[in-house]
C-alpha cells in the first residue's frame, strides 16, 4: 500500500502548475532579498545539511507554536493576483528528521525585539519587531534539539499593512518521499485573515507544535491539480460475530491534507459513520457488508475519492 501511494504522490507532482516562487533553494536567501530572524527562543539559518534540490535549505528550530523563525522580505511578495483563484495554494516543502537534529548556526540577524504573538482572532497580535540588518546564517550556534514527532506547522504571514494571517498545516496525512521530504499546503483563500489584508507579504514566520528542527526546502504558490487518492489496509475481510477490527487508510491530495470518512453498511445509504485515519468497528450482526471509505481534501476543493471493502461476518 505504501509503495502504491508513494508512486501516486510522485506522479502527482506533474499536476502542480507553478504560479509564483516565494523561496527557491537553488539561490541563497540573501540573493533573494531575504533576512532570516529568530522568533522567540527559536533559531533560523541557511543550511546545506538537508536539501531537496539545489544546495540550500532553511533550518528552523522550534519548541512550540510561539518559537521558531521568520523570513523577512526586502521587497514584499505580492500575492494579490493569486488569491483571486480558489485553487491556488501556498505550498511548503518540509523535512523534519527523526531523532536528534543539530540547530547550530543561530538566528539570522542581530538584535531586534522578537516578542511572542497574542492569542485569538485572525489578527494574531504583534509578532514583535523583526530586528534590523539581519542576514541569513549569522549569529552564534544554537543548541541541539531532540526532535519529537511534530504533527502541525504554524505559519504566520505579516503583510505591509500591518495585518497578520495564520494557518496550521497538518503533517499527519502528508506522504514523505524516500528522502523524507513532504509537500504541505493550504489554499490562500483558507488562510485565516489573509483576504482582509493587502496581500503584500512582508514576512513569514514558521514554528511547530513540538520540539523539532524543520528544514524548508522551498515555498511557492501553485495551482494544485493532484487528485485525491486513498487505499485501505484491507479489501476483503472475514470476521466472526462480535469481532472488533481496526480499519486504516493512507491517502494523498497533493499538498493539501486528507480527511477519511467511513460508512460501515452501504445497504442503508452512504453516510459518515466514523471519521479518522484509523477507526475501530465491531459488527453486531452477521451477514455481508460493504464498507465505504471516502477521502476528501479538507478544504473541499477537489473531487472526493471513494472505494469499498467487502466484509463477511459469520454467525
């Protein structure tokens, strides 16, 4: 199942139509007019330790949603044209190595107040001043971090009109390539607070829900045409009356997360009896049942994928 899904994910890359680059790993951050600034006690720096393509990536060390790194743009990135099309999403190429990962290199730039953000709402309070004269890769070496399995990435976008928009990227259903890279994204129209801004991006802050070192291998705005696909852990099942079974699924919707819906008896119509990547079910009567798995992208922009499992419950 994993090999089939990986093949689907790799072939699906052809369905990404490039629209606009935000960060390219083939050029240095400085050459792209970027400064890298630590946020809270997090650190950020250019790195050649883990790369997807080209010779660079951006390494961000985070301990929680309020500590990480900020990418500051000398020339604001204009996304006002891209946000008018609901199919356009901002896609991040992410790699979070397992186990201990070095966070040396320090936060780019010097000085600058890096205050935490306030809670609530679309305008998430102040991110704090970005610091002056920051250059990527500067500063002292930071401490090594012992990575924990991060499940979400927080992205805070600040625009030139002083507004903050944020998104939480779910990593739990994202497929990794053989080198550990995954593409995660969110439609621009789904970013909380972004439509109310002038869409002129001044900075992007990135953090995680747990202690982790995050490598950013690229960021761009794309039109994602990758279809939704899912595969269950079984296709046919023979159970005894009263047995409990754990149904599981893996799937992909390109750069957007997948939601899995389960119906356990097609005879009474297809509805969502349960939701989740793994669900448990105990069949209380004997007979033959058709279990239906439906996979959808969480933003509802793509055609859902549906497949079935035949279950025989013996008396």
